[in-house]
C-alpha cells in the first residue's frame, strides 16, 4: 500500500470548517429547542405560543421525552453508521461519501424541527417534532460519525493530532457562538413575522450557512491521499464490542458520560439562567457566550503547548474540577448582591478555561486510544471508537434532557419576585457541578502513559 501523506495545517483548517457547520446546527437544537417548545413566563409574555401540550407523564414533559428519545436513537445508530463507514468500499474513501450525502438533509431537518403545523398545545405538533427529531439525529450521525473518524487519520502524529483538535475546537466555538445569535437576529423579523416565525426564518438562514461549511471538507479533501481507506472486516456489533473491551477507552467513556450530562444541563439551561435567574434579556446570551469564547481562545495556545509538555491527562482532570466550580457559581446566580450583567460575565469568564481544555483534548485522547488499539489489534476501527464514544455520551445527554425538562418544573408555578422563583433552573446547575466533579475523579484512572508509550514505540520501529 502506498504510504499516506501527512496533512498540513491548511488541510486541517479546511477539515475544521466542517465542524463549524455541524456545531452550528447542533447548537441551534441544544440551545433553543427546549427554549422554543417549553418557554418561560418571560417568553410567553413576548408572544411565543405553547405549541405542544404542557402536561407531564410520570414527571416527564413531552419535549423532554422527544429530545431524550432522539438522543437514544442517535446513540444507537452511531455504531451502525460507524460500522458501515469503517467497512465501506468507495472510490472517494470510507468517510467522504457519507459526509457528502448527509450535509444537505442535515440542514433541512434542522429547520423542520421548529415547524409546528397545528394550533397551540396540539398533540399533532408533538408527533411532528418527534418525527423530525429522529430524522435530525440520523442525519447528524451520518455526517458526524464519519467526520470524527477522520481525526486520527488526518492527525497522523501527536503534534498534528493536538493541532487538529485545537482547530476543530476553534470552529466548534464559532459555530456554537453563531447559534447563540438566534434571538438577536430574530428580533429583526419579530415585528413583521411574530415571535415563532422570526425564530424559524433565522434558523433557516443559519442552516444554509452550516450546509455550505459542511460541504467544504467533503469536496476539498482527498481522503485517499491522507487516510487509510482499507475497509474493516468486522461487523458493526463485533467491532463495537471489541472497542468497549479496551480498558482505557472504558475509563475515558465513563468520565465523558458524566461530563456530558453536566455540560448538557448547563448548555440547555444557559438561556434560562440568563433570563430567569439573572433577569436579563435572551439577547444577552450571545455577548456572554462570545466573551466566554474569546477568553477561551486566548487560552488555546497555552493548552496546545502545555498538553504537549505535561500530557493531556493532568490538564483534563484540572478542567473537570474548574468546570465544576463554574457550574456551582452559576447555581448561585441572582442570590448574591452583584449586578446581573456583571454576574453573567463572571460565569462566562470562569467557564472559559475548562472550555478551552475540554474543547481540545478529549478528541485527541480518543485519537490516541484508537491509534494504540489499531497497533495492538491490526484493525482500523477509528470510526467505531468515535461512534462508541458518542453512543455512550449521547445516552448521557438523553438522561440530561429528561432531568432538565423535569427538574425545571420544580416551583414553576411560583411567580417572579416570590421566594423560590427559578429553583428548578438553579438545581440543574448544581447537579451539573456535582456530575462534572465525579467525571474528573473517574478520569484520574486513565493510563495515558501506557497509551502514548505504545504509539511512540511503534513510531521508533517504523
């Protein structure tokens, strides 16, 4: 087999643009779907309509069940798509065909998630949302699982792997930041279109931008030039089982699940923390997130340098602890005599450092583990490692959505200004702090030295 070429930084940046696209779509759903379908008292007063039934079943809301089931469906399809991608025989490679196929449908169903064809509190809207949610998560899997599988292929050395993880983290932040602009842009249209339609038009514009971004690496990167395109011979199920037999991967996944439950609680709740706990307008979400992003980006060079010198494990464990503290501070929003805007910026700045570390290094850790496993087993299963990771943490995200949408009902009948107002939102931030701390404790069991030594040993013998 012809030796594959090493991707330079130009190629890595082209690849990273795809992350900007799919993180924009993901950010729209993560940040605004619950906000749109389970609006607070403040948003209802602005003209938003309650499109799906408000009642609960055994303490669970309709939007909570739909989003949780969507994540479970997403998690289950991840190994299936990963297996298909790993074993694909195609002239364009194993990953690019999936990315080209999924990008446009991915953007379309994101827009359709906010279409409610029936009247207020109609069960038909819940059914429609359920169908489009399943399609959304399937399209997301078809694009993101093969996309992530290219990370260890394009990052064929330790330095390149960390650089690529840094680049895609930068574009991830930009994509997520743009997603936070939804209410700001929607305000331009709200006067002529109304609350709901202003959101829908804004999301349609953003989805079009995201699709273009996702197609850029799909058409500009020659996978055969940089990646091992030899199809895996294992079935999806046996490949998944083999992946979870890797002890270090299991340790990583356990900590990752706890982290993503906590992060999903925080991310879903951010717009509510700002509007309910701090009493600010939803438009403040964007400047606060931009502040967190800019400060986080300032830490990127340091994270890149120190991770190469100190290793990834120490920095990740520290980030878990610091994130837990930031979530704890968020839980106290509105209780301390600090101006609301100032408190919001304090939260943004505290979250910036751990966001930088955990935005870059976990992807590189999975790349390390998959590369070491390939050397030990002879099987090129990068797609399955990333799918197995997403399979696990998406189950965690499903649980987080059930927890969040149910927990925020606590004291929901309490009027603004009364004691206990916003207690449910406050408890979600506190829960996120505890889970993130537990995730850091679990990650301390990861044997980074063993993994890196195996890779370096092979490189010396090559």
